[in-house]
């Protein structure tokens, strides 16, 4: 297992130990996968090594090796058939992060110690009618004295039935203002054995061969207020934080799967002779393997960089989402390519490619789909880079007559009227002939209030001299209309031709 220079000695030792441990467990993991047996014995072995509690603080019985340590364990476990996703969901995810970050001291002592000892947990977020749009959760939790009564259905829960502890999200308010401000959800730990809490159905998935994934039914389940994680209404915040952590774990599992994939395809190609030479010597196969190595290196670097940021106390939302998106998508792509390199054997079930390919598909969906990752990366990434992404102010160069970055900020006008604003919009037509001006662009020229700016913009709009773009009723962009351009300047003002254009060829 490659290591990184920023890892501590404990991380390195952990990596070496868990690799050896997983190598020894591999035959049993393969067997359990073929037999479709839930491998509780393997989960017990992992627990006996203390790996379930790798990220749990030492004071609660864990190893205290943080997010990096958690990724190290998951990367190795991710090499094993189906177990990786199953165990990660159970052990690392069943509310561990949520309890660590939002739980009371009493909850940390109660739950984290159980995790460290190997208790299996699960996340119960998704519902029959609620997937990517997680804010729409329909399961309700009604306060009744010192307990909540929870009713509803959950689905796609990894560990359904085999887990003892379920980090579950339910709706505690239907007030439009709470919904708008995402204060309508609350997080709970629901436990196996609570009255009215049953497993409804177990899915047959294309991946995760021997891991339970299924539906839960909650029929008026009484849950003590002591099992509420965080405050009432804090569920969305807790969910987002938990998902962020989960995504990084998913990314580390994909890295483990990638390593097994490359091992399989390379060792195969070194031993398969066609046209008098090993098939790995064929350049098209080498190119595919070079791509796989590139993807593995980048996926691993991205994962441990994000883990390090989290260990430093940063949320690393964009980095964790990129790691998950890239790891899952590249593993899916590479597993299809790897099957091609191995020819017919690549599509038998006698090599690991089959299950890696199937699990890669589930990895693109579980923990948030690749599309959901892109939405997050787009929104949060743009926010993070907002300063760098500001459009440079450009002006028409006096001599050349073409747009150039402005050397200095314009002298701001403190008074605004129809003519001044129209002139600014018309001037912008010369610089960016196909673009509207944003509110921020206009405010570089006018030191006036939003209300004042809106008043003049609307007045110009009513005169059909300006066209406005509004979002949710708020003016965001403006441009001069054809009539507006003509009112601001004579048409000659907008003309410009390169010096090589002959006068007689333009009119
Ligand atoms: C193997 C596996 C394990 C899982 N484990 C758990 C678990 O332990 N606990 C749990 O709570 N859930 C679990 N899930 C559920 C998983 O989180 C959801 O399947 C996932 O969030 C997508 O929801 P959905 O399946 O309802 O798809 P939908 O939300 O119905 O989406 C369908 C398609 O539309 C796309 N889409 C949806 N909205 C948008 C949008 N706004 N923009 C662009 N594209 C969009 C999606 O990307 C997807 O391609 C698991 C799922 C799988 C497959």
C-alpha cells in the first residue's frame, strides 16, 4: 500500500498491519461471497483487531487515528469481495461521525464504545419516495413527553437487519419556514429491538453479493429523547456532515477496489501468451493499464488529501465529493477496460473483475450519485473560488478600439439616472456584445443602493430601453435593448474593423 509523507508512524504501521490482515482474510471473503453468506465471522475478526474503532477517540475505546486512519482501514477492506461496502456502512458509518460531531458526552460514551467493540450500525436516510432530494424525508418523529414516536419507511439501508444501530433522519416539522430554512429534520439513533421497528424487505442487488441491503418499517416506534442526536431541527446539518464523511469512506473503498483490479489485470496479462508474447506487452493493453495507474494514483491522492483536511478540522466538502465522484466513476470505467484486456476470462466470474465492476456501479449511486456529487462540486466549488472567478473589468482601448483589462477601477458615480445607466450598459455592449451586466458589474460604476439601482433599471425597462433578467423576482442581470443602444449613442459609435479590412468592403 502506498503511503503519504504526511502520514504519522502510527498510520504507516496501521496500513501495513491491515494489509496483512486482509490478505489472510481474502480466501474466506471469497468463499462467503460465492455462498452468499453474511460474513459475521469476518466482521468479528475485524472488530477483534480494533479496526471498527480506528477513527474513534482513544478515550472512548478507539484507536484515535482519525479520518486518515479510517480511510486506511477502508482502503484495505475495500479489496475484499462485498465486505468493504458492507462493513464500512455498518461500522464506520452507523452514526459514528454524527455522534462524534453532534452527540452529547453521554451519547459518545454510550455509542462510540459499542462501535469500537464491533457493533454493526447503519444509515437510514433514503426512503421509497425520497432519494437524491433528501430534504423531502417523509418519515415523521412526533414528540411525546421524553420520547419521540417515529413512523415511516426507509429503503436501500445497507446493514438492514444485521446492524444493531441505525442513524435515522425523520421530519419533526411541517412549518414552511422550517422547511425553507432546512430546520424540519432531526437525527436519531434507532436500535434493533425497539417496538414497531422491523425489516420489511431485503434487496437482491447486482453488487454487494452477501451484504444485507433493504427496507425498514417504523410503526410508531418510541425513541427516547436521549437517542436524539443534536437538537431538534438540526438533522439536515447533521446529515450533510455525515454524508460528507461517508463519501470519503466510499472513495477509500474505491481505491482498494482499484488496487485489486490492477493486480488482477496485470498478473493475468503477464501470464497469457498470444502471438508469441504475453498480452501485457501489447501496447493497447499497456495504454489501458497506464490509464488505470493514473486514475488509481489520482483517486488515492485526492482521497488522502481530503482525509488530511478533515483531520485538520476542515469540512473539505468539495474535496470529499471530488474523491467519491472520481474514485467511483474511474473504477467503473477501468473495470470495463480491464475486462477487455483480459478477454473472455475478464467476463467470467472466476476472476475478481466481475464483482469489482458490479460494485463500482453501486459505488456510483450509494452515498449520493455521481450526479449529486457534481451538483455539490459545482455549487460549493464556485462558492469557494468566488473571488478568483470574478470577471475582470474590461474597457475599450483608446488606440486599438478592442476590449482590454482595465488598469484602474472607474471613478464611481454617486448619482444615477436613466441616461447614466443606459450609457454604462451601452458601453458594456462594446466590450461584451453578447453579455448582460450583473448587479455587481453595475455597482463598480455606481455607488448607489440596490433600491436606487432597481428603481432606475425598472424605469428603463418600462421604456423598453433595457431588458432585465430576474431570478425569484430579484433583478440579477441587465442589458441595453436595440432601442437603448441607439438612444445612448449614434450607431457609428459601435463600429470597429480590423486594420486589414478594406473600407470598400464594409458599408
Ligand atoms: C448499494 C447501495 C447502498 C445504499 N446504502 C444506503 C444506506 O445505507 N442508507 C441509505 O439511507 N441509503 C442508501 N442507499 C441509497 C442511495 O443513497 C440512493 O440510492 C441515492 O442517494 C440515489 O437515490 P435514488 O436511488 O432514489 O435515485 P433518485 O434520486 O431517484 O435519482 C435517479 C437518477 O436521477 C438523478 N438525479 C436526481 N436528482 C438529480 C438532480 N437534481 N440533478 C441531476 N441528477 C439528478 C440521479 O443522479 C440518478 O441518476 C444505497 C444505495 C445503493 C445502490
